[in-house]
C-alpha cells in the first residue's frame, strides 16, 4: 500500500494569483493584514498549514475563494 501525504496533494496558487493581479508580497501583506513572513512562506511553499482566519484574510484581499487559492491534486 502506498503512503500518501496531504502535503503532496494540496498546493497553493498564491504565486499565480499574485502574478495575475500584479501584486507584490509586501502589498498583499499590507492589504490583507497577514504578516509578511506568512505571505512569504506561502508564496515559497514553506508553510505546511494555514489558519482559517489567515485564509479568510487572503481570500478577501485577493477577491477569491479558498478553491482559487488551494488546489487539490490527488497522487496517482
């Protein structure tokens, strides 16, 4: 039986969303109220968990849904 980890199946699209909207990490941190370190960690995929409050702030600032920010791709 294959060991599957959640971290390999859930990816974040923060880098893509910021590129599309032409927003820098510092700007997202300012408008969302989320600390720069958290934004930086998400952008570089170093964060392994996210609080619902943080997710809500990011979605409000980016005018998106969690489904836009987090993508589920099952391992095959």
